[in-house]
């Protein structure tokens, strides 16, 4: 019996059913998206911030007239953006470590927290995972994100630290999945890639362990999805989320098209060099308005992420996430390249455990590798040929070999980085 499930919903019912209300909206919108309800919530939010946030008092009640914001703008104007109706000491804090350059703390009111809980439960179910079942959460457990023993017990979470991705650590990860009777595994895409290599090298197949695997934070390689799905007999889902807002979208476990959470967020897709809207199939910035955070409004918040999108029956879908704008890689003749071009070609070369691709300047690129002992000069040469075809024949590729890709303050590993600022 999943007593955590029943206890949670009983507690919510006794508190007015606030999580249930958002959860039900999410389920209804799955069947028939209520665009009018989204528009109503958006208008209410704009009217609220105009009356209660100094920063927005002079703007028209039209989302297109509001400014596009980023982390630095919000930080610089914090006192005038925060609602006058809240005391920050009584609000929930969500912080990002600054792995993209700007440490950031978002303050959330209780209605926003209820919406986050609802979307966690809803999207968990979409990934064949029921709230309260045992879940293994593998990440690098830096101090800022540590969970107490009580919280892990109440949430039925098993934590696993993947600071290192050597065979001993990956073997321990597999043993933990088996011994702890875990139903769902939540992990970084890069960890899943290393885990896939380990399982392949040790010829491990076990279809009696997991019900689902959820990948987050990074781009999920489609071959990894297919391999893990075959080995564990379950779907591998990719989730699009951030600390500032919550779960923005998730795919169906079979392909990389993300169903967006338009119940809780209003999405815009804008050009890279202006705030004009893009067309379907055009590389776009993802700009989000959080419909529930009235304490610290996140209106037209530029997530820093890039994507391609489509519209089907009035709903938006992200067809391909391109990673962060600051990490966009350019060819030697200044053409922006899909990050999937980098990841797919890296994963095609055998005997690579970890990698990092860095653009140093206009024509120089560094490939940092953590490789198996049987990685050869021929593998390096194959990489050199592949990337010169993509970047340009005049590209200069520098290879560097290390034992482990370094960890950022966030606990993540950055696999693609652009140090070249285009003039």
C-alpha cells in the first residue's frame, strides 16, 4: 500500500484541496487545453503586478508590452519587483548555483508551491511513476541541495551521489537500484550515458527493476534512451525544468518532443537577436511567464535556453531543445550549430567515458576526454575528421585527456561551452 500517496492527498484535502485543484487542471488540459483559462490567469497576474509591484506599475495590461527579463535584470531590480504584499522572510526560497554565470534566488508564495507540487505529481504519473513510490535520485549532492533523513523518508527518496562515474561508482549505482527496490530513477542525461556504457560493458539486462527512468538538466542522447529502455524494459523520459519555475515540460518517453506545461506557464518563443516572435521551426529563445508566482513575479523570463517548436491544435510543443544560448557553438564561418550535432557525434565514437567540447576562439576548439584504456589514436583521428566536416576544414582541434570532467558548483558537469565572444 502506498500510504504516502493517501496521506498526502488527505492532508491536502484538509487544507482546502489547493494542490488537487491545480492537479485536476493539468489533467483536464491534457485532454482539451483550456486556452481561455490560461488567458484569464495571465490577465489576472498582469493586473496584480501592475497594482502591487513598483517595477510594473506603468505598463499596459498586455503581455507583449511588458519587458523581457533575465536573472541579472531581476536581481538588479529586486526591491521593486517583489510584491508589496509579501514578506520575503515568510516565502519559500529556490536557488540556482550560478552554473550559467548568475547565481539566483527566487521567492515563491504558497500558491506557487502548491502548483509545483501538483506538476511534480502529474508529470511523475506521465512518466509511469506514482508519488510516494520509491525513487532513486542520482546527482552530485552539494550542500545546497542536501535532503534531511526525515524528508527522504517522507518522500521515499534514495539519494545517490555521482561525483565520480568510474566503474566502482556505477556498479554501486546498479546495486542500489536492485537492493533498494527502486521504481523510478531520476538522473542527469550525462550520468545515464556513462551508466549505459557500464551496463553494456558488463552485459547487464534487468527488466524486473525499474518502472521508469527520468532524465533531466541536460540533453538526452536518443541512443542512450533506446539502450536503457531495452535493458530495463521501461520508458526513458526527458524532463525540461528549472529551479526558478518548476517542470516546464516533458516528453512521452519515446521521442524528444516535449509537451509543455501551459496550465502553469505562458510560453513565448522569441528571436535570438530581438524580442520579436519566431515562426515554427525557427531557432528560438524560450521565454516563460509563471502564472502562479505573485510574490516574485517571473514575467517574460528569458530562461537562457534555445529550442525549435511547433504548434498542434493550439498547444505548443518543443521539438528539440538546443541547450543554453551562451553555449551555442559556431562554425569557423560563424554559422550557429545545433548542440545535438556535437553530442551525437561525440557519442558515436567508442571508448569515451566522458567528454567536454569547448570553443576557444573563432577557429580553435578543445575536446576534453575521459576515455577507456582501449581508446586509440584512430578514435581521436575519427573525431578530428568528423568535427572538421561540421566546423570547417580550417578548424583547429586540440585534444586534452583527463581522468574526470570537473564538477560545477551546481553539482552538474558542463559538456559544451563557448569561451569565444563573437565581435
